[in-house]
């Protein structure tokens, strides 16, 4: 009944608006719809102004005495009913794509927690110092990475506009808001770590996969939300590496810069890269790693910092146990120093280490950049068969640059 009433009202309006030598102006209102446009005819005379609202939009005149077509009536009825004709539009596709796009903060489903962040010691995990501006090639400085390589903004890396957990204004980043690749079904072969001592040397052999079997669900391309941030298509696989360190490293006259690629190895069988990504920025803040602390450069799985779970031994006095060795032969220990207190850059020297009792000189892991070492205290060894030395990430990963 409602549609029939509307149809009759429409016919009445259409007939009265099309009489005479030219069509009169449609009724005006505050925001009424314009009248149906018929085929071009003789210009109609001006209509009278409505009793309410501003001047209505002047409709074009139809031919003398001609009734509107069936199609025009149908369009007018649809307008009065409120539906309007449904026509295909490109907007429907764009809206569908937009609904699947990760919004700021949408990566929170991949966030992790940390015992180090809740112990009331060490740095504030929600405001960790961003290492981008603490990269130097001139000389070692406390809290800096003394790198052998200049920054390379054209290198592959993450999409800067997607790094919502970083404040580039305050130069800080939030460990608890950063996304991490979750655990899944990916299961490479078992990790290997062997250590053989001679009179002078310590030989370590690894296959560069975690001995404890803890690794993320690579490849990351299975996770579109994370791939939007960091287009790393790498898949970890076994890569046999051998390291021979002197049992008695001695400090060099001056510190040595740290190169890209492998700078040490953990007792978990996975190598350590320095704190910078291929662009020279803070790798942990910028790049996606898995919840176990590593990610691949092509097939070479590696850590840019010491995963917290590897700090699982406590020495006398609460000091953290050994977690690995750096390429100059000095050991690296976990996050806690004397008394079991978490270490910070303030407790360490230019190279991110210190002398401590019977342990002698050693490095410490921290949640502060540069995370592992800032420079080599002794002369580093040459490494072999440990993956790309001049590339922190796979060359075919998407390069986004700064936007």
C-alpha cells in the first residue's frame, strides 16, 4: 500500500510539473531532492519561491504535455522510498580492502611480555632508547655501536610508517607494544652446539638453529599483518659454522669496530649479529623477530640481542651465567650483575663490558641499545661459513625506505 501511495503521488507530481509550454520549477524546500530530469526541452519559466527554505534547484523542462517515462518514474519512486538504484562501484572494492588493512595498534595481538620488564630494575620497557642515533663509525662511545659500516638508508628493511611502537620524536620505542612473530608449526631440524677445548683454543661448532628448538613460525609471509611491517621472506635452515677462540683473550691497545654479520655465538647454537639492521638503525626496534628473539637473513637465523630465556643460570652472588662468546674471545653473560641486579649501559664501558672479580673481563646483555657489544675489546677472529657478512637481511625483501 505504501508503494502504491508513493507511486500515485509521484504520478501526480510528474503530470503537474510537465504541463504548459515549458515545465515550471520544482517545489523548493530546505534540502529537498531535485526533480526528475527529462529530455532537454524549452527552457521553463521561473517557479515561485517556496514558503520555507532557500531557493530550490531549478529543474530542466520537459516537452509540452509529455508525461515522464516509465524509467523516470521508477527512478523517482526509488528516491522517494530511499533505496536508490544499486549500481556497481569501485568504492565497494576499496572499502573491502580497507577493512582488511591493519590499523594502528592492530599488531597488538602479536605483543609479548617480559620478566625483565616487570622487575623494577633496568630501563623502562615502554620507553627504551631508540638506537638509530647511537651509531658511530668514528670512535667508540659509551652506549653506542662503534660500527665498521656507514649507514645505508637504501638497504632493505621495515616500513617506517608502520612502526607504531616507535616515537621518532622522542627517540624511544615500546618493547611491550612491538609485534613479534608467534610460535607455530614451523619445525626445522634440531640445533647443534659443540665445544672442544685444547691447550690454547676453544672450538665451537653450530648449525645455526636453536638447540632448545624454540623458533617462530617462519616464513613470516604467512602473516600479512606482520609482512606489511617487514617484508622478510627468509626461512631459517641449517648452516654449519665453526669458531675458534683463544682461551685467554687480551685487551687490544684500542677497541675495534664491529662489522655487519656474525659477531659471536650463543650456547643455544644461534649466531649473534650486532645491534644495527642493514640500514644502520636499531634492528630490534625496527625489524620483526619471533617471540624467541631471532629472525633469518635469507636462511641464516640469528639474534640481535640475547633472548631472555637463555639467561637461565645464576652464579654465586646472583650474577647471570654465561650465554655465549663474542668474536674477540671474551664471553658474554646474561642480564644480571653482582647481587642479581639487572645491568644497564651506565654499569658498562665503551664496549658494553666490564671487569668483575674472578670472571675477568666480559660483556653483558642489556635491554638497552647496543644490547650485546658496542665494540670489540680484543682483536676479533675472522669468521667463515656463517652467512652474509655485508647484509643484515635478505636482498629480495621489500624495501620501503622512509616515508
